C-alpha cells in the first residue's frame, strides 16, 4: 500500500482595499493611544462616543458603557488610560473630554517632547565632553587625565 501526503492550503480571500480608518482612529493610532491589545478599537469607540454624545458634558462610566454596549470595567480601564494621557478629565464619578481640545493636547505633547529632547541633548553633550569623544576615538576619563598630565610634564 502506498501513502501519499497532500498539504492543503487555506484559501484567503484577496482584500481589494481595506477600509480607511476615520480621523479619530488615525489620531489614536498616530499617538499610540490604541495598543496592540485593543484589537476591537474600544478606546477609539470610547473617544468617539464621548465626542458624539457628551463633548461638553460629563458622563459616568455606567452611562458610557450603556451607550457603547461595552463592559463597564473595560470602559473604566480605557478612561483611566485617557485620563493619564490628559485627554479625559475625571470629576467625582463622571468623566469628560479635556475642555482644551485635541489640538491643544497635541501642542502640549509636542512641547513636552521638545523639552525631553533638549534635556537629552544636554546630557549627551555633557557625556561626550566627560569622555572626550572625538570623531575617531574614545578616551576614558582615566586615560584623559593621564594624557593631560603627560602634556604638562
């Protein structure tokens, strides 16, 4: 008896063009508000729902869960993350979008990032000076002291 093994491949339909994400989703993805774990885009749903139903008013996590048909614990998790990011504010048991808007959020984020890079550049310059980095060599502080002592002798 002869046995023949046949490998069967699954048919994967060709997608002509994937749906384009809306502005809210693009915003969330560009700032990495949507994580890999958020495969259903629930954080985007939370933001979109808050924009559509309560952009100027506060809403409880229970009300938001009812409007989105999502679990209240999931809603609270995403609201906490959005609060940490500065997009959502909490007052007692209600949440609202930051009154300053998304453009201001991005402007503040850019300012903080610029300050972070300025500080990093300051530290990098200090390290380069301390360790005497040159284009083609690295000299440790101990070696640097020894070389400067030899020059003065």
